[in-house]
C-alpha cells in the first residue's frame, strides 16, 4: 500500500491540493478491492501552518519520518515561502526519494524549489513558465528539458503549472493506479467540463457494491 505524504508550509496554495487529497483520502471512486491510502501531513516542525486561504493545518509527521521507499508518494504544493532555507530538508529528502524510485509530485512554486536545487536540470518538466523558473531559481540549468504544457510526467516525477491542478491530479491517480482507467477518464471529463452526462458515466464504472453518490 502506498503512503502519501503531503508537505505543508505557510502560504500553501490550498486549491492545488484540493482534487488530489480529497480523492486519495476518501477513496470514493477507487476500483474494487483497492486498499485505502494513508495520507500524512508532514513538515519541518509540528507547528501549525496557515495556508494561503487562511486554513490552519497541524502537521503530524516530520520530514525525518518519511519512509524512503519505492511505494512512497510525496506531494509538494505551491506556496510563496519555498525560498525559506528551512525547506531545504524536504528538498534533500526529495533527492533521496527520486533516487529510489518513489513518486514525487510538484506543482507551481514547488517546481521552482526543485529547479533551484538542480533536480530539473536533466529531466523533462514543466512549471509556471520557463521565464518564471529562470527568474526565481538561480540554480536552474534545465531549459533544454522544459516543456510548455500544464503537466509533465517523467517516470516517477510529475510536475505541473499553477493552472494544471486537475490534470496533475489525474496523472497522480493514474500513476498510483487506484482508479479503473474508465473511472479516471470520466472523472476528469466531468470535473473539466461540468457536463452531467460524465457524472452518470462515472457512476456506471464503479463496482456494483460501491456506495454511489445520490
């Protein structure tokens, strides 16, 4: 069973995590027989952090508690405070995780932190724009690997722009493999278009004994 760690820090961009955490935590659309996932809020300390939207989050794990394993998933959200040196420890842990084949998913400002540490210099990635990375990440040398799309999947690294949260979530769910492929496609179609026909199609993909939404 995969363990999903969510790194939380002050000014965290709430909306970027909304889709992925709600689906992975609730398991409401998981395929038949799929185990529930363990989601863990992790940070550099256990002090309360405040998101950009004003929500208070109390981390229950520290960076050193993260299991360095191929089955680990680490979510790195955007925030305005990534340049603070105290987040250096999670970047070092990210290096360890990528090395063992764990899944690292970074969006918005988190991609800038990875770029500044040189982690995007030699692998395909995206962010809020090439000029954005060049402006805020002085250690960035990965221009030749930058792809101008809302998300990029490079093996165990999934990056996305600030506007790519829904697609980022889709790729994460697909990578972890907790949805049937048809469920995931209709899930994305519904939330990207709002067309109710996709909602009912989504419901039809669920196991017969699944508690369907009314």
